[in-house]
């Protein structure tokens, strides 16, 4: 492997190419599946540690493109692998014990609170413009009394 500058992202120091990184990701999932007596459920932390990263947060920074100096070709295998882990949590939502999966997915940006965007456009009718115009000119003294008595 060629020497690389010290300030490059850790992944570029650990793997020779994006293909080697993808192969390592695939090996992690294969090892999880081969665990005896019961296959191990892949996790983001497990994937990060297997790849030689320091934490799942570091994996998250890589997959969301928040790390300078990491070429896009290196991000794609990480995104795919993170999506594979996420798929396992989605599957867990269909089981009777899904609390942990909900927690894990919420940590990755999922939400169970519906959000609705509402845009309201308010236009002021000519009647109010006329009233305010007369008030500014000093012509609407009677109108001003009506407004202050009944602000609705």
C-alpha cells in the first residue's frame, strides 16, 4: 500500500481501495451470519469496530459526507453497509420485541411523529388598507373608535 499523508481520513489509511473497503464490509455481514449457535444481528457499532474505526459516530460522519478528504467512491460502500444494518432493524420492527429497534432507528434520524408543513398566505383586503390609510391621514377618527372598541 502506498504511503498516505497523516491528515487523510482513517479509512484511507486502513484500506487500499473502495473495493477493499466494500469487501471488508461484506465480510462483517458474513461473520455475523456465521455466528453459532445463533447468527449475530449486525449493528452500526459492530460494523465500525470491525472496519477499524473508533466509533459508530465516526461511521455516521463518513456515511453522511461530513468528513473532509473522503472521496465519494469511498462513501458508497459505507452507505450500503449502513443501509444493510438499518434493514435488520426494520425487520426487527415486525417482531414482538421491537423497542430496541425503534430506539436505534430514532438515533439514525427516523421519527414516529408525523410532520405536516402548512403554508398560510394572508392577503389584506382593500377595506382594511383603506381604513389604515384614512387613519394615517387623520380622516378615520370614527373608524378608529370602532376598531378600538371591537378589535375583531
